[in-house]
């Protein structure tokens, strides 16, 4: 599946490595990501926000969700004194991109 939300090369590699367990990997990523996103929305401390964004970035990058990982990276590297509105906007963009990633993975499963 070619989409701007998922890197097809990464997906192919994951399918080859994981074999029959690939669907379980995707399910685990989606569940974990929903929890990470909920945490991002609730966090008020800049250091905790950075840590959560870093973690979400890593898992998304590993799953080929490159644009999502890039948004998480922007949030991770946001200046500590940046206005909270900037962080809130990035969290909204992350939520929106994750919704697209989730839809792409679910559609891929239907193939």
C-alpha cells in the first residue's frame, strides 16, 4: 500500500521479518499509540511532553509512519519556553496524522 502516511519499504521489511506475527505487531502499535496520544493530550509538564513525544516518535518511525514520527520530533524538540498553544497545535497535528496512520493500517489489514 503506497500512502504518504506509511513508508512501503518499512512495511515490506516488517512483513518479511514478522511473518504471521505482523498483524499482532500492527495491533500492538495501534493500541500503544492510542495510549501515547492520550498521554500527550494530558501532559502539562514540558519535560514529560518531550519524553512522551520521543517515545511516540521512535515507535512510529519503526513502523514506517514517517510523517507522524516527524511531527513527534518537532514536539520533542520544541523550546521549553515555547507558548503552550504551539505545543497544543502540534499535539492536534499528531492526533490527526495518527488517525490517518490508523486508517491506513486498518485498510491494509483488509487486503
